C-alpha cells in the first residue's frame, strides 16, 4: 500500500480507494463478519491473504517463494520490531501461560514444534509429502494453514487474553481476544454478517461455510451455524473481558468455542472420507492431501478423548498415494467420529449429515426420529464390546472396549487443573459427579457418568457386602 501511494502519485480519488482497501480510515475499526472489535486488528486479519498467495505460489511450482512467504510474511504489517506478521509466527507465538486449561491444550498442540515441522515438510516435499504432486502439496499447505495453524492461533490468542485478564491487563486482554477473532474470520470475508458470498476466504470461518452447505448446517444468513454461534460467543467473551470477568471469559473458551470451532474440520474429515473411498491406489487427487491434513489438524483433540477413534481416523485418511485410501470404508471414519463426539462435547446434530450419512446414533441418519430424546439430540451408544481400546498412547491395546472406564483419568486431570487455578467448586463438582467416563446400560445406551467419588463410596460398600 505504501508503495502504491509513494511511487505512483495517485490523485485524490485513487488515494481514497487505496485507503479503503488498505487502512482503517479516521480511526474507524472494521467489523469482522458481524463481530465488532474494540481494537484495530485488521492487519493481523490480512494473514488470510498470505495463505491464499502461498497456495498460488505452490500451484505455480514456486515452492521456495511459498516457503519464504510462510516464514517471513507479506501482507500483514506487524507491531513492534518485526516488520511483518507471518504464518510461522502464529505457530511459534501461540500461548496461554498461567491458565492451566490453556497450557494443557497448548502443550499438546505444540508438542515438539509439530505444526511447524508439518508445514515445512509440505513446503519442502519431505516425509509423507515426498510422493505428493504439485496440486496435492498446494492443497495440503493451504488446508494446514486453514485448519492446524488457524485453530492453534485462535485458541492461543484467546488463552493469552484470559491470562492477561487474570493479571489485571484489561485493555490488553480485549485486544488479544479481538486478534483471535481476526484470525478466525480474516480480511477477505469483509465486515458484514455471514461474510463474503464469493467463498474465497482462507481461515476456519471460510472452511465452516464450505462444509455447512454439504452437511445442511447453514443458517438463514447463508452462514454456517457454527460460525453464527461462534461470533455471538466471541462477542460475549469480549464483554466479559472488558468487565474483567475472567472466569466467564475462560468458560466461553472451554464450554463454547472448543465445542464449535472443531466442527468444520470434523465435517471436512467426513466429507473427504466419503469422496476418497471411491478412489483407487495411485490416485493423483488433491483431496487425498486435504483429508489427511484435516485429520491431523483435529487429531490432538480426538486423541485426548478417544485414542481408538483417533487411530482409526488417522489410519483411514493417512496420505500415501500408492495405497488405496479409506481402506475400511467411510463408515469406519463416521463411527470413530461418532464415538469421540461425547468427549469433545459436540452435539451430533451440529455436525449434520452428508449423503444421508451422519454421526448421530440412529445409524448415521439424523433425519428420522428414532433415538431422539426430544431435545434434538440422539442417544450416545457405546462401541461394540469387542472394540479394542488403545491405552496410554498405544502402550497397551485391549481386546475389549474399556475406553469409557479409562476416561476417568481425564476427570482426575481436570480436577487437578481446577485446583491449580483455584476453581475449588469446579473441582468438587468434577469429583462428585464426574464428566468424562460414560456409563452405559445393558443396551449400550449412555445413562450417565461415573465419578471418582463413586469409587470411594459405592465400590467400598460393594466390597463390604461381598
């Protein structure tokens, strides 16, 4: 923008156009697809243009230029010492120190620079991408930035906002929150509710719209249902921070954002599982890369609640052009996702259905009434008793399904996090009522959750009676 103004001596009309495209004039703060920020965050939202241009460069065989753009940036002016924001910067700077729930998520997502290494392997054509063609690598890079990087950056910024709030840094916390929304929506979507109708955005907001049309989860505004809910939640979270209600802002992340933000990636996994199961070994389709990247983007979340489901999704969508994709069929992927949704606290109806295949318990068809409990949700059904469970990151694999019992360990971890953050009431509730370990009746239908308290009370009485 500075180059155009400085080198071409534009007249007043042209200067006005340039200002509208490049700057927030007269202190005006631009909305983000209906969200109203309190800070100037338009520059960081322009990182979506870096994703777009990185894909174009890779499709043109300009891999070195694409890598340089990823590492140093091009379209987003930074504050401070660095001249530009970059996509790699987002991976390196995601944070949330001092907020136990956020630190745990950050450590899992950022383990051993996984995301950065993953992107660099795509850009350099290394690892599993050594056999990928030009289009597959371009698609993989864009989807990794859209899913993996964007997701991590959003959660990182939201967590930093809560941490700043807890330290009494009110204005800074609101700005970090606004930046998270900028990285969710991007600049391409514009300011109006529902974003652009052109469908050329590159952040998760755009992925949600792309998926919603095929899964039947579109709102009257033509926006994805998850986007509509997220924008409202983000606006509420901003208000909590402005009022210095840090606990409510954190609850917005854990109880709302994390239940909505993964939905478009889950829909993408399911969509490409169906599309790719018809492909043969040796296919050059870029959709093979898309499926794999989206599965890797959501894998940490699924692994945290159901390692067996995570391993199923990974094995079926693994990128290897020389082997037949989705070898066990798309139904295996749908079933794995269905089993993980309760742990993720995602409603199956929010995911929707594709080609009459869904993840609700009435055999994947959520158009009928069978299994509906009257709330618009369907009963959670346990996996078959002979379904193996992978425990402790694959250290031991059972021959029967015990993941529901193993998940009591997640309660213990959540209780520890709550105690460390001073949330004693939450710790007591988790101890007494439980949250992550489902109890199923003899028909395999979930009827409640077991708790650590039940071990010390009910099981002690049972041992005495026996």
